[in-house]
C-alpha cells in the first residue's frame, strides 16, 4: 500500500512540475528553434558567398564579414543559450521534484535574452561588431544576455536546495556546473577582450579560452546531462556505472578548461601556452571514453528501441557523435595535425559536427520527450519526425565529410609551394557547393520540426492518447475535422 501511494505521489509530483514549467520551457524552446532557423539561414548565405561571391553582394549588411558572425552567434546564444536554458530548468525541476520558481520572471528574462540576441545581431549586421570571435555582439547588447541569466541561476539553486529527495543525480552535476561556469566564462572573457583588462597576445589567449569553453563548459555539459537523463529514462534501466560518471564529470571539468590555446598553434605565443592546450586536449580522452562507455553499456540490450523511439534516436545519435567529435577535436590539437588542417575548411567541418551532430540532437531529444508532458498533446506527425531525423543526420554527415576531406586536401596543397593558391581555391569550390546543399538539408529538417512544434503547442479539444513513435501514423486533418464538428 505504501509503495502504491509513493508511486501515485510521484506521478502527481511530475504533473505539478510540468504544469509549472509549461509556459517557461515552451518559450525558451520555441525561441531556440526560431533562432536555429535564423542561424541556418545566415549560415546558408555565408556558404553561398564562398562559391558565388556575387550573391547578395550589393547589400552591405549581408557581406560575409557580417553575416558569418551572425550565423555563429545566433547558433551559440540564440539556439544554444535558449535550448540549454529550457533544458536546464525542466530537468532540474523534474529531478528535484519541485515547481519552477517565479515563472513570470523567468519568461520575462527569456524575452529580454531574445531581445539582446536580436539587437546584438542587428549591431553586427550594421558593422558594429567587436571583431572578437564568439563575442562579436556590441558591448551594449551583452548585458541583455547576462542579466536574465541571473534569474536562471537563482531558480536553479532554489530548486536544488528545495528538492524533495536527498540524492543528487548525475545529470544534476552537469546542470549545477553549467549554472556556475557560463556567467564566469562570459564576464571573464568580456573583461579580458572587449574591456581591455589584458593586452596583446593575452587577449588572443582569453578569446580562445572562451571560444573553446563556451562549447565545452556550456553546451557540452548540457548535452551530456540530457543524455544521462534520457537514455536510462526511455529504456527503463539505470546508468551503467556511477563511478564512471564521477570520473567523466571531474575529468571534463578539469581538463577541458585548458584546451582552448591549441587554436593558436603557429601564433606569436610562448610555446608552452600551446603545449598546455595540446596536453589538455589529449587528456580529454579520459572523460570522452568514460562517458561513451557509460552511455553504450547502458544501451546494451536495448538498441531495438531505436526503431520506434524518436527521443532515443536523437539521444543516441548525439551521444555517439559526442564521442566521435571529441576524438576528432583532441587529435586536431596535435601540432602535426595542425600543420595540415589549421586555417582550412577542416575546422569548420569539425565545429558543425559537434554542434549539429552532438548538441542539437540532444536538445531535440529533450524536446521530443518533454513537450508531450508539458502540453498534454502528442506529436502530431511521425512523418515530420522522420524527416527531421534523417535530414539532421544526413545533412550533418554530408557537411562534415565534405568539409573535412576538402580541408585535408586544401592543407596538403597549401603546404606544397609548387601549387598556385588559385588552384587550391578552385579545388575547394565543388565542396563548398556540397556544404550549401548540406545546409539546405539541415534547414529542411529544422522546418519540419518547427511545423510539428507549432502543432503540439496548439490547444486541442481532442488529443491523441498514445505516444507518437517513429512508426506511428497520425491523421492530423481528421483530428481538425472532428474538432470542428464538435464546435458546431
């Protein structure tokens, strides 16, 4: 009788949590998808300009030097910032079994955050960029990104200290860390670069300390937290090893922070600063291998669920690419590797492999799992889910393979003094066309998800009662027809 009561109480608790989170999380995730669309469109324009320089060439705002930073910043802050914030809030509330505090303030903060990204992007398009990579937004726009995050920090800690159970889950380690790391990263980097706390080559070090860590200590922990929650939850099994989880978390926290300077190989810096970055990058094999083993061993015996579960497909895809892209990034830090791939398209392929292959799929997986619980509706179209998955996977692989192969060949040719530079440029053009095609495929997948997301947040008098699986067929038109008949 007691076990039944506890189970019923847990269900009630989840319903209460989801009701408190519905509008907050939906606002953040809807914003994330809109910014992902903007980022992909900006990336497409940037890509087209590389093989067709005259494209939109008479529009000053859309020159490559302006639209390319907008592509990256809207991907990192617009999509990454809002998707991670929504994930952090919902996951923490669920794991703590407590309501999200001050939802109105969090929604207002989300609106201000989005306004900051919009104004920052407009500033860059107007030519007001700071010129510091990943911190291009004008200084007057950055407070609009930092101040609202304070609300998320307070909400996160409030939920944690008011949790109904004493246990701290693996996902929560990463969520608490992100809450602390992100504001420290942004404030420190702005002070050292755009506010001039340090000068000369020290600014370059600070820039790439931030540029690398905004991925490794913000996006990566959020993605790993999502994977550690979703994979066991969907298949109904515990995480394989608590001790591997500990090793993965602390080694990631210690070593990733040192890896950024490998981006400056060949620059006018003391050799030891580059060596630190290389060593830190190689040490990243420890967390990557331990986390990869943990995820894989948790999945052993449950891979058949990939056929039907949208959440699991995206989560496993993101987890697998995390391992592969991290291996690639660690090896890329080596000086012998940099001699070939530095300043080539290879780096672009690697970055998109991580963002579109690891982080984005895990955020999609969170949305596919949580939105039916937040809205009470099921996903309307399994066909759109299939389109989204295959476009994400196919577009990401096409982009990565084309850019990495072209980058290696490009680097080898640049190291050969007998090859004219113009010949190297001509060689890369077909691969840049492939890059554009891959971007279009990724955009098609994003649009498919946007349509499904828009439909699930609509209020419906009639609802599908069974989960929407990859193999489920839904008749959305019939649902609308029956709703219309009821209203007459």
